[in-house]
């Protein structure tokens, strides 16, 4: 039984005659209410539904029950027991007769315990005069067990090859945050296409989640294009991520394994912070959503506080998910130029970090780390704070190899050791840039790129670290002792 079902049961056992269920899922709620009605009021307990189109099909009801006040009157007059579900009633709460009807339902039915009126709606609107009477339940989206049952049920209606048990439970976890209707659409697509490979199915689910967040406007789905092999160096960070790869599995949740909350990656520009956020998603098979703090603060979506709050709620709705807050210091800095709104958002964010549902992982990336308030670094908010420094010589060799391969060159034909030395003080983005330029130049001359192309281009690159030496020193000394080096080679430069 899930938590919401237990809450409904408690409300009924507590003889609350007026229960408000906040949920967009009428079908699922009806199923749940039928089960609770049987359990609490007896096998023969009926569940009646009202809507403004269909009215209320109640034996003995008179008048046009499509009118909500008449429907409530019919419920009050009805002699038998049962659950009475009023769909979309909040749209009619500006009518005093409807509010009065609910009040009377409360007064007349309180204590009887066998007639319960449910208001069911995705919207929450409670008139002030009913605040004390209504028992409010925010219904959770289906949990993994319900999702698993639903997927198995849907699967039985199709002919094809059934999914492996392991795939089924992974699919159930990935579907978390979606409604039964959304699950139905995705799984129909999956089953009719005959897809049985886990990656293909997970991709379909990611696409559906992408559509859900697109409706919110300031969240961007980042497709899982970069694999862990595409990230050079950063050994400690990689190890941390690999060790937690299984953490979003159903088994881990069921076994009560502590689920990591988030990661803060700070440090030098162009060294792979954003890349690391993308890698988490592909490694863990969890969709990644990037929140654009500049859009939040733009005012385009209302007040920044409300927009940020809505972002967090939207992401909660599609869990399991990774929320990537890029350049977090832009939103919530404590440094110069910080605003009251920024500070407000920042404290709301910290509270949320502590209370958020477990299957949301935060990846925050930051450059101007000095601007971050001390509370954010404090243990307990993020599981780990990594500092990304310029790559060491060995790491640079790895990065050269990755980008040469990406540009379809054979790294064995290049002197990687030499390139590692040559690029001392460079960041990953500069290495990438050198390879790209070399390829373009060689292509222009109608040839494959060679070592001498790379060598020539390399001579023209002035690394950022040359021009920003002083700032880099500051960042390094700030990070020392406050953050874990993302690279295995830690402080050993060269
Ligand atoms: N460690 C790395 N391995 C492979 N490629 C890298 C690495 N670091 C950087 N790159 C390349 O440089 C590009 C830019 O890196 P990225 O956007 O991750 O930097 P960043 O640390 O987020 O920088 P900024 O602080 O400017 O946002 C990446 O897309 C990637 O191609
Ligand atoms: Mg970045």
C-alpha cells in the first residue's frame, strides 16, 4: 500500500467526512478509493463519481445532479453508505451554495463514518470558510510497486516478447514521477514498437519526462550524449560516480541504502565541470534537467522565487532525475551584487535540499566559488564538494586522446606524451579547440590531420591560465581544505 492510500484509510477511520485529494489521476484514484471503501466500509461499499458533465448516478437522486449543489443535496439525502467523489469541484467553489453544501456535508456526516465526500482535483482551492473542515491529502505519484504492477498489467495485453524481470524493475523506477496515463502512453509505444532493449525503453521514458518539464519553460532536458570515457582525468570524481551508479536502482531504495543528494563541482573554467554533470546522467541512466538561473531571474516567468519554487516542484514530479544548476553562484551568491531575492532563493534552496524526495540528485557547478555562501559547502547539504583544477600532464594526454578520437584521428599516430608537455597550463576546452582547429586546417587542404597540424595550431594558443594566473592562485588556495580534488593526481601539477 502506498503512503497516500494509507492517508486516505486513516482519514476514513478518523471519520473525516470531507477529504480533499490533490491529484491529476482520476482513474488511479478511483481504483484506490474502491479498494479503501471495501476495506473500511465492507465488501459491498459503493463509490459514486460526480462530474459537471455526467452528474451523479445515485439511486433515488432527483433533479439535475450535474449542478454541484443539487448533487451535494442528493448525497446528503441518500440513506446508504459509500464514497462520493466530486471531480473538478474547485471550479465551482465561488458558488456559495456549493460551499454551503460542503459545510453541511461535514456537519451532517461527521461522526457517521460510512459516508465520505471526496473532492478530487489537480488544483488546490480551499475556501477559507472550509479550511477547518477539509482533510487535505496531496496524493503522491504512483510508487515503484504500483508502477511495476501497471507495467506488468499493460504488458499482458500485448503479444510480443515479455521484458526481462530486471528490465521491468528498472523501467518501473525510471517511470517514477509520471502518472498512469503517461505511463500508459509510453508503454504502449514501447510494446507496439517491439522494443525490449533496456536502453531503448529508458530513452522513451526520458523523452516523455522531457515533455513534462518543457511545459514549465525554464528547465532544459540535456540528452545523455557524453559517456564517462569522454571525460579525461578527474579520477576521484569518476570513481565517486561509478561507486554510486547503482544507487538509483529500485533495489537500493528498497534496501534502505542512503541515496546521495547532490554534488557541487567547482573550479577552473573549461576543465569539465559541465561535462561532468552530463556524464552523471549517462552513467546512472537518469535524465538530466538543466535549470537556467538567468531565466529564473529574468522575470519572464513571474517572480524569481515563485519560478524557482516551481522548478523544484516540477523536477520532484519527474523523479528520478538529476537537476543541474549550472553556475549556481549566479543565482544564489552571497558576494557583492547579491540581492535580497537571491538570498531568499538561496535559503529556500537549502531547506529544500534537506527535505527533497530521495530520487532527485543535484549537480551544482560553480566558477566563482569565493562567492558561494559558507552554508552551501557545509557537510550535509551536498554529499561531496569537488574542486576541478587544471589537468595534469597525464590527464592532458587522456584529453588529447579523447578529442583526437572524436575528430576521427588515430591517436596512435600522435605523440601524446609530447602533446601532454606542450599543453602545460591548458584546460580541456583549449585542448579541444586545438584539435578542432587542426582538423579544420587539414580539411581545408584536403588531407587528414597530422601531428604537425596540431603542433602548429598549439603554438598559437594562449591558455587562459596565462592571463588569469593570479585568480587561479586565489581559487586554488580557497579550495584547498574546503573541497576534494576531482583529479586523482590532486595537487601534483605538471
Ligand atoms: N576533462 C575533460 N575531458 C575531456 N574534455 C574536456 C575536459 N574538460 C573540458 N573538456 C572539453 O571542453 C569543453 C568545455 O568544458 P566544460 O563546459 O565542461 O567546462 P566547464 O568546467 O563547465 O567550464 P565553464 O566554467 O567555463 O563553464 C567540453 O565540452 C569538453 O569538450
Ligand atoms: Mg560550465
